[in-house]
């Protein structure tokens, strides 16, 4: 028997946003399993993070086939947590996974083929011990696969009942538009885009994704909203031993801190003048925008999840604040 009983006040403070023009709502803050849920991480910390998130209204947990390391281990660990504690709450949870990056050897474990997507989702469901996921994403554009094949695979997956909704991740505006045309014709419930978006990375403002998604009435969930920790107080003075850079620097490196520190310190001053931490301001900056459904944060400990939810307390910015942030961070 699980020791976990969800907090009965869990829905009181969280805000829930409609995903585009669909009937689904997601919490304004969602939790991702890319880091800190692999084989090298402590199981009890993973459990505590899931409890803290769910107890505070974070109903959405985001995974992918390859999260780890090793690939698959985040889904396996989540599956154990789910089986031990969350089974009674399945209908209150939105669980997503993805396929698109390299997962297994040979020609069928990478990309966008119908073979890969179908086989990968079957593996993910088995690792997580689920009958279905709520959202299944194609993880990246794969120009070598006909778009129609990938979209028909997503359609079939949803219609088979193994996923309730389809999503696209890391697509750009023009490809999103073509994909949506196919999915609309098939009447596939494609509802959401997952892309990187934060104060330091404006790619979706420039590649058409943000405007096209809004035009097509799709949702956007933003990954790495804290730029993997850069947009927090973590690296303002030094590089702590227990930080992502020191523990698992595959994607975030010391040079990213060095290159950005001056800007981060100035952003921190703007946040302080708003009575926010840098992390709170970074999340609030994304959530001020009605095009955005949710910020998809990562965390290495429960206290970070609580700190991030505080961002919801003030998501309003003055023009002067926005201009000051843009002046520091928009290039060209
Ligand atoms: P973030 O930008 O939120 O970075 C998370 C990291 O920031 C944490 O691990 C922690 O670092 C630090 N942090 C978080 N909150 C705080 C706080 N309040 N104060 C201080 N430090 C804090 O997101 P991620 O890069 O982790 O990405 C989030 C999720 O997005 C992933 O788990 C995944 O689900 C999804 N994603 C999707 C991708 C895609 O291609 N679709 C690609 C990448 C991510 P530390 O460990 O140093 O404590």
C-alpha cells in the first residue's frame, strides 16, 4: 500500500489553461522528466518531486522514450512511481511521451517512420505500465520521412486508443502548417506543440512556430523555460557542485554560463525590482502571453517545484520591464 495520499487542496492555487481550441486543459506549470529521473538519480527524490508536483496541482508529467540516462530509464522509474503511488489518480493526470530521436540500433529506432513511432509507443507503454498516454508527440521534424507517413502514424496511434491526443515537438511554422492540414483532414485530435522558449531563446518567435500555432488555435508548451537553470539564481555567483552542469553536463556547459553571466546578473536585477526571483520572472515572462499553454519545468529537488509555482503570483509586466528584458536578450 502506498503511503501517498494526494493533498486534498491540490487544485486550489494552480491555474489551468485550455490547450488551443481543444477541450483539454493543462496546468500553467508542468513537470518534465528529461533530467533527474534516470538510473543515476535517487529514487526517493524522484518520488518526492512527483508528490510535491501533484499535491500542488501539477497534473501534467512529460516524458520521452529516450529520457535517462540510460534511454528508457525515466519511463521505467516513472512507471514504478505510478504503480506504487499514482494508480488511483490516473484519471487526474496527463502523461505524455514522445518518439523521434535515436532510441535503438538499426533503421527502425530513429526518425519519423510509422514503424518507429508505433513500436516506440508500445515500448513506452510497457515501461510505464500504462494502457495509454494522454499525449503522444513526434519529437522532431524528420525531413527524410514523408510528412504524410508520420502524421498518418500519429492518427492511427490515437485512433487505436494508445494515445488520447497527438502533439508535435520542435517543428517550425511552415512544417506545422503542412502537418496540421493532413491531421485536420484525418480529424486527428492534434492539439499541442512542444518547443523551447525562454527569455534567452526566441527561436519560435522567428521560425513561424508561435504565430502559426496561434493562428491554427493549437496550444504551446514551452520546454527549458529556465534555459536549463541559467535563468535562476543557480549560476549567478559560481557553478555549484550539485548543479546540472557539474552532474550531467551533456547539454548545459560552463561556457553557457560564462557567455551569459553579465546578462543574467542584469536580468536578476530586473527580477529583484519586481520582487521576484530570476526563476519566477523567467517563468512569468512566458506565462504573460496568452499564446502559451504551460511552462514545462525540470527540477532536481522538490523545493524548486514549489519555487517555480510562485511565478503564477505575478505574470504582469510593464512595457518598460519588457523593453529592458528585450534590450538585454534580443539580438540583431
Ligand atoms: P528548465 O529550463 O526548467 O531547467 C530545469 C533545471 O533548472 C533544473 O534541473 C534545475 O537545475 C534548475 N531549476 C529549476 N527550478 C529552479 C529554481 N526554482 N531555482 C533554481 N534552479 C532551478 O527545464 P529543462 O531543461 O529541465 O526541461 C524541462 C522539460 O522539458 C524536460 O524535462 C522535458 O520534459 C522537456 N524537454 C523537451 C525537449 C523536446 O525536445 N521536446 C527538449 C528538452 C526538454 P539543477 O539540476 O542544476 O538543480
